[in-house]
């Protein structure tokens, strides 16, 4: 092939691939709104708050960003709203070990941001992030879990708390909670956390049945 | 050896600014690395430091490519540049804009509330979008600067109408680059659409337009340093850049797996991005084949850097990219440090070494020196390259630990980062210092080249002709 022919192949071939890309883009644009909930004004304002504080400068969202802080795609599913709001407005007040600085996010901005994070947690991302397969394997193997352990998994307590190195870091580590607190304290704390720890960000679990609360407390007491 | 056309010397302005920003980029990179160990290490938070790190990189590479273009186009067109005052104006306008943007980031770092959205709807100091953080007013100024730059070069070509393959491809790549800035310049309410268009900018730059530019400049450098025949280097250049775009454009799909886009992108992105390393491998083969064929080397350092660029372009952009490009793998690695590792080696190999090799190929002529010692150039190369390889290995290790513990085992992000990956961060920072040493040696060499008497016997000096 002559250089001239190769040049034409480069120019027109690339143009051809670009046209295909544009067609796919148009098709995608038509499908995106059906794969996500409606964008309310609150969600849009929340997105602007996300940009204003350059959140992507530390976090990732939809897996893209800076890898310095946790991914925010599913955060609204993992953490209670009240916790998120308090954390956003003053991170260290709810988690003294938090790395995130206090940016002076207002109450209104925090509400908007949470609306945005709730929206993004409901976007159809083709199954990303995947559920941890090894943790699931353990859950299947643990068919003989106690009622309290099963509740701990169902209620997703591990989103904030850690036991034996597995779980979140935003709440206290529960590995040895049974040797720190007695049964009465733990049971009362489940019903009204703020009565025991004044500044606690943990939501109340008073809505559980008395049996469920007892099972969960049995499990906590067993962690020595 | 001197330049053929006096106006080619304008390249030096751009190179100087690029080298200074390179130093800034690496210094803030080390601060960022230390913040992984001590998050409160510096008065500016990580987000600001990281914005500076990646923006300094993008800007100095673009400025370096502009300088290289101002050198190549008059040479290829066999005439003086259309307007030197315009080039100087465009240079200083770029410097002023970039400085204002940097000051804005620092001001935002000190006072986060200063990033008001009242005026543009997007932040006045920082748009809060990775890589394209620059606020809207700066976007417009940068686009204007790019238009002036393109006009100046196209007018130069039109003076003699010598459309060589190299400069045609180079200017096509640069025009594509400028056009692909536009999809990043409008606001969308949907974060999914936001990221969709954002990848048009980021991916079609680094895996599209920039690789086309790299192909053209590699051809130019092989011709200059080896006196290789034009029709041969241009033939391979066309094949390389064609394959870059045939695979790279639809390869954008590998960013559309998990961001809320339809499932067919898993197929499109998986297939085309897996082919992306092929043209990069072809460039390595091209560099070696040409070097073997023409044994008379007129600029050893320039050729050395150009070949190194081809190799690390393939390893960093090609291999380190392809390992996590299939959806089955990417599902687990997406959003982890594996991407950071790929980013570091790809940018170093594909573009840092490209601009540095263009500097070594053109600077002797710009400074009017016949011979120069390559000692510092090789020293800086090994400091930078060995350090970068280890930086990438530490981050790759961190990424593998993160993928396993966080994604497969379900451990908490913060626990993995703070406990299990701590030593990787420490080693990364140490190798960062090694990289900085290499950059300082390079900067000294850049400012002294051709301005000091040769200390080595002339037999060992590098003859720079061409």
C-alpha cells in the first residue's frame, strides 16, 4: 500500500469508528434516564454541592475519582441518613478518627448532598460494586450461626462496626465488646443509644422485637 | 548545529515552563504520597494537592507538546513560523491563566467556601471534576489559547503548503485534542451523563489524540536522530496512528462498564480496549527496527529517550492497562489502586518521556551547540525510571491487596488503606524522592545544556547534528 493509501485509511477509517461511537453515544443517551431514578431539583443541588467541595478530589463515585477515601456510590444504602448528615457537617464529632476535614457544609447543603447520594445509589450500574464473594462464602458456610449473629448480618451492623477485623471503621470495634459492657448496658443502648452515649450517631433499634433485641444482646455479650 | 528557522526557538519558552511545572508536579506528588501516611501532613488538604499534581501534569505535557509543535511545523513546512509575536502572546496568556487557576486552587484549599457557584453555576475556583478541575472561565481562556496555537501552525503550513505526513498527523492529533475539550465544558444534572462526557475528554485525549501526536513525534524523532528515510517512518506512523484510533475510540467503552450505562458497553469496551496495546507494541518494534537499520546516530540522548518512550508507552499504557480492562477483571479492580498504578506508568512512559525526548532532540539545535555531554541526561533517566517502576510496583501491590481484602473479603476501605497497605505507601513516598532527584538532575541539564564547556573528552561527547 502506498503512503497515500495508508493516510486515507487512517483518516477515513478513524472517521468511521468515530461515527460508530457517536451512534452508540446517541443510543446510550436515550437509555440513561430509564436506568436511574428521576433527578429532582434537590438531587441536582446535591450534585452541585458535590462539585463545590471537590469531593472527587479524595473520594471515588461510580468508581471514578481519587482513591484516597471510600467510594460514595452506595454510601446512602450503607449508612443511616442521620449519621451521614452529622458526619458531613462535622466529621470528627461523630468519628474522632475521621480523616475528612470540616468544610463548613451547611445543614441545607448536607440535605441536598444526601439526596444526591441516595439518587446515585439507585442507578443501575450493571451490578457494580460486586458483593464480596469471600464474605458470602463465609455466610453460607456459617449455616449454624446463632440467631444474634444472623440478625447482625441482616441489619448490616458491619457497615459501621468491626468484629475480628471484618466490618466498618466508623463505629466502635465490637470484637471485645462483651468484656467492656454488661448485658443491661448493651440492651438499653440498642433501644436508645443517645441515652448512653450522648453524642452517638447510631440510630435506635427500639423497633426490633424483645426477642430480637435479646438475641442480638446475647451475641454482643459473647464477644469477649 | 543550529535551528533552520529562527522562529523555532520559541519552543524553548514552552519547554522552560513545562520543566518548571514538572518540578511542581513531582513536589506536590510527594506531599500527596505523604498524606496517604499522615492525612493532615500539609496545610492544604489532599484534594487540593491532588488537583495540583494532576493538573500540573496535564498542563506541562500540553505546553511541552505545544513547544515541540512550534519546532516541528516550521521545519516540516520549510519556512518561518507564521507569527512569532502571536506565539509569544499565546505563551504568556497560557502562563497567566495557569497561574491564576493554581492560585484559585490554593485559595479554595484555605477557604473551601470561596468556591462559589453563584456566578457560573459551577465553581468559580474549581469545577470539582477530576482532571478538568479548572473553572469555566479558565476553560474558555485555555480553549482560546489552543485556537490561537492551531491558527498559528496551520497558517505556517499554508505559507508553503508542504503537507508532510508527520505534520499533517501531528496537527490532526492536536485539532482532535482541542475539539475533545468541548464535551467537558457543559453542565449536566445527571452524574451518569457527567461522567459519560467526561470520559470523552479524558479517554479520547490520552488514548486517542495524544497517542496520535506521540506517533507523529516518534516518526519525527526517528528521522532526526537517525536520518531515517521519511517515506519509511511515515508509512509505519500511518499504520500505528490508524490502529490507535481504530482501537482507542471504541475502547472508550471500558469506562462505560459500571457508571450506569447500558450493558452492551461491556462487549464494545472489552473487545476494543483489549486491542489497544497492539499499536503501542508496533511503535516499539518500529523504534528498534529503524535504529538497527540506520546505525549512524546523530543524537544519542534524543534517540535513547525516544526508544525508552516507546517501550514504557507499551508497558505503562498498554500492558498495565490491558491487565484490568476486561469486564470480568475490572468488576473487581475498578476504583482501586490498580488504576492509580496504571495511570502513573502510562503517563510517565507515554507522555513524560515523549516530551523529554522531544526536548533532547530539539534543544541542542535551539541552543546552537554541536556537542553536549549526555551524562546528566542518562543519570536523570535512570533515577526517574527506576523510581517510577518501583512506585508503580508498590501501588500495584497496594491495589492487589485492596482488591482482595476490600472487594473479595468485604473489609472496610479505611482499614485496608490505613493498616494493610501502610508499607506500600511508605515505599511509594521513598521512591517518590528518588524520582524527584531524577527530575532535579534533568532540570539542571535542561538549563545548562549548551551553556557550559564540555568536560568529557570530545570522543565521548554526543554529536548533535541533523
